């Protein structure tokens, strides 16, 4: 039988043990601080002597350490990969807290959990969880993190253990993880000592899985990384939108220029040699069309919409656009080749400008 040191001290990083037996890559110890894959929580990594521990398997009475390297007989020193272990502790306690919050706020039972390398999930017994519920659960969970509530581990008889969030089917002694005043759950996993050590909790999205709703969550450093990634994604999307907007504007300008050229060459010159165009349907690209039209020489371009006048002329017409348009405006102005404003009498202004 392997004594499970992590049951009573999840913060134990270094330990010594006696090698009970070796079966190929499997090493069995009389006691261990290495957590095996169990209850949705991944196994620890680390070293035994000079060998790397690459997997830890719960075989019931014994725990098998799968190693890369040689392990001799006698005493061996073990060292846990602490950043990995502490991350798992934060996720697991965070899950207990979230499960308690969903149960308290909405009466939703957690039916399963899973902790992966970057994202953790819990499945709730509900066909849907809406955005408002998700936001409220996240808010309340983070409030309880900030409250620095104690997390303790105890051992109780299954027959007399009271107040468990979910009844246990185990008999005999139960290991009970308690978040003071918030949650009591039978659990064999590793946990932090207080809710403050969980760090920030971030709920990202939900997914329907059979009759349940799967909630993705991040705790501690994972939450920071996820938030940063989301921010960078939004920034990248914003840049793409800006670039697309700039490209669209350029395309619209080029299209307007082509439209202006087409209008110019389709317009028959008047006896005085000037080409005159009147446009009633204007938009943001009309200015570019007007500039293109007048760029070929001997051109006068007038656009009007709801009293707003745009007046453009070629430099070789001898017309000063601002000087000619200004007396016709209620407000506005411009330069020698292009002016615009709101006319007091649009129709009279059009006749004057095209005359």
C-alpha cells in the first residue's frame, strides 16, 4: 500500500521514500507526494532520484510512478513540479467554489469536471446557462476569492458526514474538503489553503453537452493569460477592421474616380467648351467623383442633396468655386476649385452654378 502524502499536505514539494518495487518503467514507493490522475485532475510531474516522472497512475492500493531513467533500491528523493501542481490546486479549488456558487445562486448541480493543460470545465445539470447567469456566477465567485475564505481538509466517517454538496457513494472514511461557510465536498484532490490563493476566476463560454451545459473556466495565472489573449485577439480584430475599412475607403475612392471619369467623357461639352454635370444622389464618395470629373479640364460639377451643395470646377474654367458659391449659401465655404455648403434656395443655386 502506498501512503498518500498529498492527502494531508498538498504543499509538500520534496519528500523521501523507500522503493517498494520496480516493474519496468513503473516504480512503486512506500509513500508518495505525487498525485495520480484522478477525479478529473491531471497527474503530477517531477523527478525521483535522477529519473523523470512522466505519469502517475492510481492502481487502488498502490500508486505507480512511470519514469524515464533508472531507479535503484533503497531510499529515493522525490521532487514535485511545483508550478504545475499549484496550478492544478488553484483550478480544483476554483472548481469547488464555482460549483458551490452555481448551486447556491441557481440550484444547478455539477455533474462532472475536467482539468486540462490550459482550460478547465465543469458540466452543469441544465440545458442552458445564459450570459447573465454566467456573469453573476463569475462576479460572486470572485467576491468570495477576495474574501480570503479558509480551505481545510478533514477526514470523516461516510455514515455521519453532514452537509456535503453532493452525497458520496463511498463507505468508511471520507476525505472532506471544506471552503468555510460555502462548500463541503468529498474529494481526494489537492487544494489551496484559502480562496485568495485561487486568484482571479474567469468564465469564458458555455457549450451544450448532451443534457448538460459545459462551462469553461480559468483560475489564477490561467485567467490572466486568457484575458490577455482575448484582449490581443480583440486588438488584432480591431486592426483588421481598420485595415479593411481603409481598404474599402480606398476602393470606394477609386470607384468614385472611375465614375467621375466615365461621367466626364459621357458628358457632351456645351458650346462654350465646358462639360457640366449635375448629380442628385450624393454620398461620401461624391467628392472624389467631383475631383476626378474636373481633373480632365473644362469641367463644372454640381451635386445637391437636401439643400447641401458641392461645387467643383476645373482650374482652366476661370471660375472661383468659393467666390461663386458663397453668395448662394446659408452657410459653408471652400477654395477656388471646390466649395460646399447649405444653400438657402438649392434650385436657384443649381441654376446659377451651372449657368
